[in-house]
C-alpha cells in the first residue's frame, strides 16, 4: 500500500520541477529579448560658430602707473599769520589764482622803510656828487690839496654804494611782500589744505597745501626687451628720439598711439601718444622706461592710479579669431572639433598665433565656412554624430526647457 502511494508523489515532484524549469527558461528568453531592444540615446547637442577670415590687431599690454606732469607743494616763504586760504579743497584752479595770503602788514612796513632809506641815500649821494664837483675845481685852482680831494671822491663812492644797497634792500622787501600771496603756477587740481586762516606759519617749514596738473596726465611703464624688439620689428613702436620728436604732432602715425585699460577692464575712451623713451635699459630690471600722455579733460584719471597700457604691434590678416573655450590642449598641441556635412565631429590640430582677451588667433588648421564647436566639448569623441546649434538656437532651446520645467 505504501509503494502505491509513493509513485503519485514522485510524479507530482517531477511535474513541479519541469514547470519551474520552463518558467526559468521563459523568463530568460524574455530578459534576452528585452535586452536586444534598448532605447537609443540622441546625439549630443553642441554650440557652433561658422568660421570666416578676419583681421586682428595684436597688442602688447604693460602695467603702468599714472603721474602728474607737474606737481607743486606750497611752503610758506615768509612768516606771519595766515589771512586767507581756499575755502574748498580738491577743486580745479586756474593759473595765477590766489590760493593763500599771509598778513602783509609787516612786509608793507618793511617795504616803506626800504623806500625811505633809498631816498635818504640818494639825497646823500647827490650831495656827495655835488661836493666832489665843487672841490675838483678848487683842487684845480690849488685851493685844496690832492689828499683833501681824495676824501670827497671816497665819500661820493660810498654814497653811491649806499644807494645800491638801499635798492637791493627795497627789492628784497618787495620779494618778501610778494611771498605773502601764493598763486597757482598753472591750471590744475588743488589737494588738501593743511592750514587755516589765523594759523601762524613759519618761513621754510610750514606746508600750506599742494596741487598738480591732471590734464593731460602721464602713464609711465617699463617696456620689456622682448616686447620692445617685437614692437620695433613690427613697426608698432619706435625708439629713435629723432623720429619721436618729428612725429609728436597731431598727424603722428597710428603706431604712436596707445590705449589705456582701467582696473575694471574697461577701455579709456581717449588715446595717448608716446612722449618719452629712456635712452637705455635699466641694468637692474632689464626694462626701458616709457611715458605716454593721455588727455584727461574730465579729470577721471588721477595720479598714482594703476592701469594697463595697450600698444599695437602686429596686425594679423586672413586669420580666424575663435574663443579660447573651443580649444583643447592635447599633448602640448592645440586641438578643436569641427562639424562636417554629416553632422559628425572631426578633431583638428591648430596653429595658434596669439592668445588675447579669451580669444585665440588661428593661422592654420581651419577653413572658412566650417562649423567650429565652442560649447559641449567634454561629451565629444572623434567621429560621433552631434546636433549642432548656433548661439541663438541654443539660447532659444534653453528658454524653452526652462519654460517647460516651470509648468
């Protein structure tokens, strides 16, 4: 009886095992079938520009320091109480404007005393001259001796010398009186005033204030020997003093003009001209001192300000100017991707002539009309298909995606 019951149980387990194997086979087949149909990835999107020949002006950029062509520190030349001073500081003043005035009472009195003394000495000199003439006739008549006549000669000469001394004293008094008023020697910007009316100032020690010319203004910079040689070869810079002196005119060539880049990387609107080139390179720094003069009608530039001087040195013709972001460095070589007619990317080796202001001047390696990849380089490899978009198309796509995400 037990043997009869064991057979059905055996067949039951065999049936269950076959069912499990069949189920595993079906699942494996399904997995294999689903693996064959994987979703296809779309081509990566890249931003491109269409290349065309252009010209590019190359520049040499050097850090420079701004300075005033003329600066004066006002110092008291006579002592006394300060009568007046500029009520406002930091303003433009014109030539011969009165800036400071020291109480002139003492110096007016000194001038009047010198004038009076001159009159006295002139009167004494006139009397001595008359006595000399009169006694000369008496000596001729042998009324007086030669020794007595020599006394009158000496007295006349002494009186004449006293007149000259009085004139010198009067002139000194006039000069001291003139020092009581301090005038602006030229048009410029007044600095800080260090004294106020009522203060006692001392000759030769008290500083009254300062001023300086700011229109035009000079920019001094050190030109390296490498930049000097390159600029000279390219005709963008001349070192001859004779040539400079001949070309310091409104008709000067464009090579003489310079530009100024301010600390915020903005370009100063006025162009400058080279007015000074030192006669030799510095033995310590190996640089050549150069000065450029810039118009400064609005007083925007100030002395001791720092800026970059930009000098033109080479004009590149028939080149491609591309963003530096489009360039990859591969084993010390400059490489870039271009998109062909089938929208596949091809890697190119470039010959770079200049890197300047986040731009690259390419002399060889590209052709006009080709599409250069400028964004999306990290996802690329040579020969893959891409979806090229212009900057306008890329911006429109970004706006569309943002709009869809906002919904």
